[in-house]
C-alpha cells in the first residue's frame, strides 16, 4: 500500500467494522473524501474528512498529532500493528478484546 485506500478496501473495512454500506453508499463516501478525484483516499484526504466527521472542534492538525501518538518508531505516516492493536484494546467507548483487535489488524494491508 502506498498510503491510500481504494473503493474496494473501503468496502471491506466497512464490512469488517460491521457497517452495512451499499456499493452506492461507498461510492458516495469516496466522492466526498477523494478531493483530488483519483479514485482513492489518501492520508491527507482521510485526515481532512475525519477532522470534520469525528468532532467538528478537531482541526486537521489535531487529528495528525493524534495519529503521531500511535506512530511511535514507525516511519512517518505509518503505525505499527502492535501499537494499533494496543490502542484498540485501550481507548474508546467500546474497547476491543485482544482477539478482536488482533483479527481486525490482521485484515489491514501491511507494508
């Protein structure tokens, strides 16, 4: 992966998260997020949309800074699988079990 997500990968992610989205809904999401019109969502586009969707009071810079907390010793723009698994088990309203987090992370594309 080159730091972007395709329409197919977004659909798979939605399925993995238990979100029922029709192909038309996935297309609509891609059109909303894909600001440069290349058919994929890159990290900058994802950050811009998440900063609007997650909480309108978060700036794109704040979302990037939060991402960097999990980046740790990984190359810029990447997160180590172990750090993501730990975060999924530790943070959020619905914390995942270690097995759930491991299964979810195993489905992600690794570089």
